[in-house]
């Protein structure tokens, strides 16, 4: 029997997306649960993932503001992921998504003036990581080691990033596998295969250790952090290095070993013509 076209019209006119929630953790969970219900693989990373996985991020000394949500997904599900975010009340960055849609997607929550970035298969900012085989290790977030990697790869690391890292090392010890431990052999392998990653990670770990003095924490808390960060630093140093790592190490920092991502507008309403100043939220 042919389908009544009026049904499509009624569905289109009656369906109103539920607007995004104000609280970051609640909204992240809403998105992840909707994705799971639709059999889409989305994993949270970035600041809000540390809020969900690290109870100490709620301490006064480690609290921080959140500006956006970051997810990883599969490129093969790009279209379905785009449809999901539209259904959840987000506005797509249309030109960007049309050009980059099988590598990265950007959506805006115009009501709360925040942005959602979805990287597909590969995370590429200052350094490049292929997370395609890591997306289904944990249920809602990237594995702790990959959450760590996305922070340690930042060249111009800031205080918000340091607080995320400190909350992670406070709540999670190093271990040989993923789960509730930071998979330190995995981090060491990333550094052993790529001198540039090694350089950035170790510089940031050393700076993180230096930043501990003068922070509001007990001597026991400081000792715990020094122990865990120092052990990871030592494990990275002792891991056997690849031939390509050794060849690149000879060049050292005479040649730049990282990329600096372009600064992009945080929230743009792409439904309004670009030449209209009111179109920039």
C-alpha cells in the first residue's frame, strides 16, 4: 500500500527537537545515551570527560569552567551522527561539515552559546592520533590513556588543561591495561614511535611536575601526584625507541615537531548569510 505523504508532513511539522540541556555533564550523558540507543559509537573526551571520570575535578582547587563538548566517532557513521545532533537541537556548521564531514564535524548550541566538535577516526591538532581501534574500549569516554594523550599533545597548554591532568593523576593510578587505570605502556609506545609526540609529552609532564609547588593540596596529595607523574615520565624514557624516532631525535628541535591549529570562531550560526553581522552569535 502506498504511504500517505501527509504522514511525512505531520512528522516533519510536529517534531520539535528537545533543546540542549544547560549542565554540561547532563547534556553529555543525554547525547551519549541517544547515540547508544541508535547504535552510533560516540566517545567523549576533552574537559567534560575529565569531569565524568575524575571525582577530584569537583574540588575547589581543580574546578574549572567548560566551554564546549568534544567527541570521537567513526567516519563511516558521519551522516548518522550529523542527523543525531540535528535531532538533538544543534545547528551544524554547514560549510565546514560539507567540506570536512568524514574527518570532523562542528555543531553549535546557540541557546547556551557553546560548540560541539566531533572528530572521526583520527584526532589531529598539535599531533595526530588514530583512535579508530580505541573507540569501543570504554562505554562513554575515550580510554583514560587517550584522554591523557589529547591533553599532553597540546603545545600551548593552559591552566584548565593542567587541572584536567591533575584530576586524572589524582584519581587514577598507572596500570598495564585500560579500564580505571592509565594504560602507561600504551602511552610509552606512542612516545617510542614518534619523537615529536615524545618531545611534547615529556615537556608537558615536566612542566606539570614543576607546577605542583604552591598549589592548594596536602603534602600527601602532592607526593601522590609526583609519584604517578614521575613514574609515567620514567616509563616513557625507558621504553625502547623505534629507528624513525632515533633518526628524528638527531634533528631535534631545529625543525618544528608539531602543528599549531588555526583559531576558529567558537559559535557561528551558519543559517544566516556570512555578510550579515547579526549572524555571528
